[in-house]
C-alpha cells in the first residue's frame, strides 16, 4: 500500500492547507513539461494521486482506516494469517493501472497502423469517461433555458416567485460550472498520464485527443438527435 503522506512529505495529522502546499511544490517540480527526467511523469502522477486522496475528507478517512487496519494486522500477523488485508485504490489509481497495462501492447506493437489504432482507442476510452458529464451539462442547459424563458412571467405574477426562479437558475449555472471544471481538470490529468505511459510527443497527443473527442461528441450528437428529435 502506498504511503501517501510520505509521498507528499507530510505527517499523519497534516492539515488541508499543508497538503495543498506540498502538492503544489511537488507538482511543479515533477510536471513533465518542466522536468526532463524520464521518471518525472510517474512521480507527478504519484503525488497527484496522493493529493486527490488526502485532500478529500471522505477518501482520506477511508485511506486512514485501511492504512490503520494493515498496520494493525502486521502487528498481529501471527493471529490473523487467514485474513487478507484490504487494499485501497482510488478510481484514478485503478484507471492508471489499466492504462499502463494497455500501453504495454502499444509498445510491443511493431506495425505503425496498429500503433495508431491503439492510440486512438486509448483516446476514445479517455473521452468516453465524460459522456455522462456532457449529458448532464446538456440536460441542465435545457432546463436552464426553459426556466429563463419563464422568468418574465414569474416576476409579473409575483416578485417572490421570480426571485425563487432566479435563485434556481443560479443553482443550475453553478452546477454546470462545477461539472465543467471537474471534466477539464480530470481530462488534463488523463492526458498527462496518457503522455507518460505511451511516451508520445505533445503534437501527436494533441492530435489524438482532438480526433477522439470529436468522434465521441459526434456519436453523442447523433444519439441525441435520434432519441429526442
């Protein structure tokens, strides 16, 4: 089990501010765009994974619990040899492991055509993770448009009703903004890991990402047109 506290150079009782501060320093140091060391990308992914777990209250509590259980089992190994310890893996850690396994096929492939297909496949896998987020944004946008069109009539009927609808609209806008921020942040992390494991240039990475995103969006639009129009 990885020691996320050790990766970020922190003690067990570190505050959220300390976690954020150390992560920013390490992320800046190991970011592939600023560090030419071949292992910098892997170190950047590791500290990012540690930050994602420790910066979230729920995931940190779960991690601390699993960590405590494993340490406790080590102390009592003579009496609990039949109990298998639980391993903690964040969603990103599982994705990273799968991506690393897929990248081995890419590096073993000698045909340029099949290597390109592997790259496109990985790009599509990454882009498809956010289809539900895009659907949510689309749905909220439709609701927002509908509610905004009713605002003038709501204010004419009653000021209080108009204010409530306005607050509802602000809530929807905030939800759309948070979803977009999440998608952009997570997609950037996916792209960095893509670049590290597949060892491709920024130019090729940009082209693959662009094509895969366009394909996923095209399929998404076709499905929407088929079922809703």
